C-alpha cells in the first residue's frame, strides 16, 4: 500500500516540527508542558497541515499511557464506550491518552460522555479542531482543557520541509532531482501555510516530471500547475468564511482599497459571490451612510449587475463597488442611530404614541381632544414644531450628524429652518 510522503517524513521530535515557534520554540509554553512529562487535557486549534497531529504523536511517544485515536468525523458514542471499557484493565493500566481529531464534529452528548473520565484523570484528552473551539467545544469540556493555537506556517519555514522532501524522494528512487530556479520557493509560498500540501505537491511533481539523463527535471511551469489555487483556505461554514467576510468589511470601513480588493478576490476565487455582495451592500449603509448617500444605490446597481453576469465577469462590478466604498467619505451615524433606537425599544422604552401622530380614524371617537396634527407642508420651510417621540422619550437624541460635508450641510439647513443654535 502506498504511504504518502507527508506521513513518511512526519517529524518525530519537537525540533523537527515546522513552524509553531510561538508555542514550540525554546521557552514556548507547549514545549515546556511536553518536556515536563505532565500532560494536561489540551485542545489544538488551527488550520490543516500545521502540525497538530504531529505534535500529538510526539506527546504520545513521551507518555506511558495507552494511546487511542478517534476521528470525530466517523466515530460514534460506541467508540467512546469501547475506550472507557478498557480503563482499569490490563489494556490501559495507567489510563488512556485519547487523541480526538476534528472534535467539532462530536455533538454535546458525545463530548459530555468523556467528562467523568477526564475529571478523574483516567483519560487525558488531546483534541484537535480546525474551527474556533470556543464555538464548537462545549464549555464543560473546554474549562478542563488548555487551548493552544497552531498558526499557518510562513513560507520561509515551509521551504526546508520542501527541500527535505525532494532529498528523500531522490534517495528513495536513486535519481538526481534538478529543480528549475524558483520551484521550491513557489511550492513553499503557494501552499497557504499548509506543510502537508507542500509535501504532497513535491511528491506529485516528482512522479509526473520527465526523467532526462538519469535525473528528474521539475519545471517551474509544472510547479505552478500543480499548486494552482492550493493556497486558498476557505470553508463556507467555517472560520475562514467569516474571517474573510470580516476582513473585507473592515478594510472597506478602514478606507484601504488595496486590502478591500484582496479580500474580495479571496471570496471570488472561492466562488462566494453571495457573501461578497452582502458585505458590499451592508457597508454602503453601515460605513458610508449619509456621508455619500448615493453609494447605496450605486453599490446596489453593481451587485445587480454582478448577479446577472455571474462569475467570472461579476468581478468587475463588484471591484467597482469595493473601490467606491473604500475611497468614499465615511459616516456611521446611520448604524449608531438605529442601534440606539432599537436598544430603547428592546428595553421597553416605547410609550404611547403622541395623540398628534395617531391614525386619523380615531378622531372624534370619544377622545378628550382631537388629534391636532400639524401638517408640516402647510408651514414655512415645510416644518413646524411638534412632538413626535413618546412622552417618556422626549428630548432623546438617537441621530448625531456626522462630520462629513453632506451631513454638516443638512445640519446647517435644519438649524436655520428650526432656529437652532
């Protein structure tokens, strides 16, 4: 059976692990924990190919406990019960070290079934997940564990792994390997911080490249073909989805057109047309708002065009919308105003409607006084002083004019009409 190269060359010591210097480097907390020999319950959180399983394997070798592995994508409650049945037997005299991969796929009952045994120390849990554990791991289990975040590996740290993989394949096959300039660097850069992807790319290129004069010739063109789109990290239901949308929104708000185009490109490369459209529409009102009111209608037109065109042509109107929003003046007076008003409504600050604002069908129906509504268009400047808010909210200010040209012009206009100072 073929054994993937990435598994064959998996590091066996902490010093061989690629990346994660923040927790595994000299003096790193996780390194000190592992070297102490006292292994607590832990949750490893981070993208695929960043060393979570590798570190768990290294820990398992340093402990005298029986190692059991489960993958939550296909494990069941019966699998957990089978492990529990081994406790206090000759199969697991010192307890069990359980490595539970993809713990986010275990439901609450499955996770809770481990609590009693984690509590008394008969099971030491090392769980890994690619999703935020604070959303996917239940609090009772999380409170008994220490979370360590594994980060994407920088290209300069992936490069030695690529070189090592090439050397191993060369030695295994007894063939020299000639890399065109830039091949190793391209593989390291395009893997998106996933060391496993980089090594798999090396293995693929080695097997597919021509043998010329007793050597394997790997070209840059082939490397680019093998790694196209491989740097993409995107899951429509996972952290990457929401992180990308958040980054786009914050770049628009921060008036950085280059960053806005970058995160829009990520969404479009992943085919997430709807997500991109929703964020652009939202930003038009939330972040630009009344500083440039026409932005909402322009962005809506761009979104409509994008949805009619579909990808790949949709990139053009959406890029236009993103650049417009990123370079437009900003005002958050809309979102601040409606949020403040909704907070009062939720808090129960919603008194009776002023009599003047009630529907005219109530006039003359036994009320102590007539409606008395003043029609503003009958007065100079199309305005007349009148109570609009409920009695318990009179004087409340939800809307504050932004400091941009458009809102300041509106403010000056109404101060003149209303005689305000």
